[in-house]
C-alpha cells in the first residue's frame, strides 16, 4: 500500500525493516505525522479541531472506531471533533450520502455505530440507494423523511464539501486524522518509525499517542 498515492483503505499492519529513529512517544514530522503546507483554515475558534476521514465500508475504520471514540470522549471540551466520509466510487456513494443524511437529521451519534455494525457484523453491503433505504426503515427511521433528506440539495452540498476537503488535505487513504488543519496522522503513519511487529490494535494505540502529541502542539501553536 502506497500512502497518499492511491485511493485505498489504509493497510493497518505494514512494518518497515529499518527504523526511522522516531516513535509514537516522540513523533517526527514526515514519519509519524505530516505537516500541512499550507495549513487549512478551521472554524473551531480557540479549540482544536480534530477531523477523521473515514468510510463505513473500511474494515480499518471500523476497527479504529471504538478506540477513537474513547479518545474523543477523553479530550472533552478541549477539541471539536468532526467526521468526513470519503468519496471513492459509485459503490461507496450511497454510504457517503447516508452519513450526510444522518448528519443533516442530527442522528449521527445515535446511528453511527449501527451503520458500522450493519456492514461489518451483519454483512450488509449498503452499496445502492434502495439497500440504504431498506436499512434505514429497518433501523426505525421514517422512510419517506429519510429519502427526502437523502436526495436533498443540502446533503449533496455536504458531499461536495467532503470531496473538496479531501482534495485540500490530499486524502487518499483512510482512516486519516487531521489536527487543526495543520497536521495529518493515521495508524499507518504512527507505526512508520518502528521496526517492531505489532497488532492492528497496537498500531491504533500508537496513532492515539501521536494525536495526543499533535493536539498539544496545535494548542501551543495557538498561543
């Protein structure tokens, strides 16, 4: 897997044979994280904006979600957490549109984990509009209202914004975390400075360490 060169779900267990003299405890720019040039504007004021680029179909995003959710909860009011569902191809578009429909209805927190469960536990592909509508109705959402929102100009605008944000941030693998428009990291990047063989969960935990470092760095940048 070539990071930031092709559209792909990030490979979670890639290890290098030669150490790069860095680690999650002492992250190095260009290794465990990338520096945005130029930085992208945020609208979170004095708080640190943390944005996850993800996809519902992505098994690594699904595996990362519980650890990420716990990390976000631990940060409390010091950050503003956002999600961007990536665009890839026609099979992913219904999932992206579903996310922004739930977002428009104010139901992401309630249904986010349920969508992941539908795809990765129940093995529902959710790769067509009708499959999404059937899932929504089975999950207890009013079918007609969901479909109206799903097909609305507002949801299309959010999808267009997501595509634009992917372009601005150079996102071509996921999950990817942006910190305050200045830094990018991921479980893949967090392990680049090590030659140790680790599990996917350990790699994700390394990413959280790098994110802690970057949030602190972003706070210092704002002073």
